[in-house]
C-alpha cells in the first residue's frame, strides 16, 4: 500500500493486535480491579489503542488525554512539548499511561517525570509497541504489546504525515 511517497506492507494484523490488547486488558483488570485507575492516553497516536484497551478493562476507571509531540515525518525531532495538558488532579491516583510506541523513549521519559512530580499513588506504563534497538532513555514499561525492529510503522492510530491512522492493521515501511 502506498502512503504519500512510501510503500508499506502488513506487519501485524488487526486480529493479532486485538488478541494482545485483550490479554493486556485482562491483566490490568486483575491488577487494578478495586483501584479506579486513571488511564492517560498520549495523543494522537495512542487514541486507537487506548480506546480498545479501556474497553477490555473490566472494572471502574477514568480516562484522560494528554498531547505531546516529538515527531516530524519519519524521524524524532528531538523536542518534547506538552501541547495539551491534563485537567485532573493526579495526587493519590493510580495512573496507567497508554503510549502507542516507544522509540527513543524520550516522550515517555519526559512525561513520567512530569507525572511523578504530581504525587500519584502509582504509575504503570503500557506501550502497544516498543523498538528496543532505538531506545536511548531508560524508561520502565510494565506492559509491552509487541517488540518490533527499528523500522517505521503506520496504522492502528499511527500516522505518516497525517495519513494511515484509520488503518486497522499495523503496516511497516517496505524496503525498496
Ligand atoms: P520517542 O519519544 O520514544 O522517540 O517517540 C515516541 C513517539 O514517536 C510515539 O508516540 C510516536 O508518536 C512516534 N513514533 C515513534 N516511532 C514511530 C513509528 O515507527 N511510526 C510512527 N507513525 N510514529 C512513531
């Protein structure tokens, strides 16, 4: 499939992703059943994963969103900024941070520092995807959906310059 100037092929099917999301949701349900956790979805890329994950969480919970950005085109730009913050009081709350993909780890590292300064009761991190070969920051990830090679992916919420977020499968850039 062509998106803008690049060719992509299927890497993970929608069914494979759903299986993994359901099992993470079940584990989180056991862990947070009586804790009314606050899921914090990092926008924009994690919105599809977060919407499936919270619906596989079978206990009371709340959901919030934060928009951070560090990416332009297919490479990290180096800066991380909070574009849109959380309105909820995080003190004493059990937080579950939902990220689409951990690449260098910069985004999550920055955001976890920000969260810890607000005295939550606990912080758990969930990433659908992680690129271990690209990691540059030490970040604790409690639940990883899939470890993937250091290649550019789109679909299931992730975009390539605006396109591809609506694709149900995860696609990877093809070698030319
Ligand atoms: P990090 O701060 O860990 O370097 O990058 C994390 C963010 O970069 C992710 O939340 C995601 O928005 C973006 N990103 C990293 N790798 C990819 C990728 O392969 N494809 C897309 N579409 N975005 C990516």
